């Protein structure tokens, strides 16, 4: 993830930055939302029946969120040597995020195929979110890796935007289980993501006086699918596509 200049690599006192607070907010959404819907029920034995791939998916995504926060803490503590040593590990975890996101979408599609649940408009919108998130994260993550040597500040922003692109399940569950929303709040989830995205853009503009091309591309990757969701999710061809994904699953 982010790196800083060699003269800051020796270590020092911790001073929280903007990036740390955004990473902490993303971390809070994920661990609050999934803590109430997955971690606590699993630990108490009241949640059962999840196939192993669900737990592996959770492990990978939780690992990414922990790594994001740890890397931000290391940069703010000026412990760049350790931060850099975790960089390759971060690329590996980021790759697994894409892979496991795609796998859990396919497995979830098998359940939709059986129950024909896409007839519910909200469920269809949620599946659109699930289909779009892994490639969105992948594209922005590639931009972030390419920016490491060119523009460190932009790299840090792109890592945050990549995380925002896959944050919707945590935000959904936070609103549903923490705030008592009766259904998946797709619009509220989008607005929360967009508020975080706007903060990242504002920060980049304030610090550098402009917003980089890669950041604009990443922003478009997050924003453009949002209105498309309402157009595509009701379409029979999209439902057929999701059911086709489900037909690929032979493992239960």
C-alpha cells in the first residue's frame, strides 16, 4: 500500500492522518456490520450451515481490512520499513479479495437460481452490487499499484477508493443490524460510499491543488455503476446472467 520518502523510514511517534481516519471508518463499518450478522452469531453457535467458502471469503476480506488499518498505522507512525515489507503481502491479499469476491458471487447466484429470488427488486440490486464489486476493486487496485513509484499520495487515495468499492456489504449490514433497517438500504449504502469518496477527492485536491487522472478514473469506476444498477437489475437478461453464474456451481 502507501509508502513515504526514505527520510521518514526510521520510525517515530504516531500521528493520525486523514487516510488513517478513513481506513478506520471503513474498518468500523465492516467489523460492526459483519460482527453483528456473522462474527458474533458464529462465535455463539447461533449461525450454522455456511459452506467453507463463506468462511474463507470472510477471512480474506477481514484480512484486507486489518491490513489496510495496520498499513495506515505504520505510515502514521513513520515505520515505513515494516510498511514496505508488507507491500507484497498486500498485493497477495488484494488479489485474493478479487478472487474470493467473484467466487462468493457465483456461490450466491446458485442460491438465487434455486429460489428465483431475483424477482424481488432489492435482491436484484444487491446481486448487481455483488457482480460489479470484484472487477471494480481489481481495476482500482491495479491503478494503485501503478501509482506507487509515480505518486505516493495518489497511491494512498486509490487504495482507499478500491476499499470503498467493496465496502457495501459492511455498510448494508451496519444499517440493517445496527440501525434496524427493514431491508437492504441500497441507496443509503451508495450515499455513504459516495460521502467517503468525496472526502478522499477533497483531500487530494486540497493537498495537491488538483485531482489526478487515475483518481478520476477510480471515481468513475465507483460512481458510474450506481445509476446503471436501477436500469440493469430489473432486466430479465440480467436475471438470466445471474442464474447462469449459479449454474456453474457444483459444490455445495
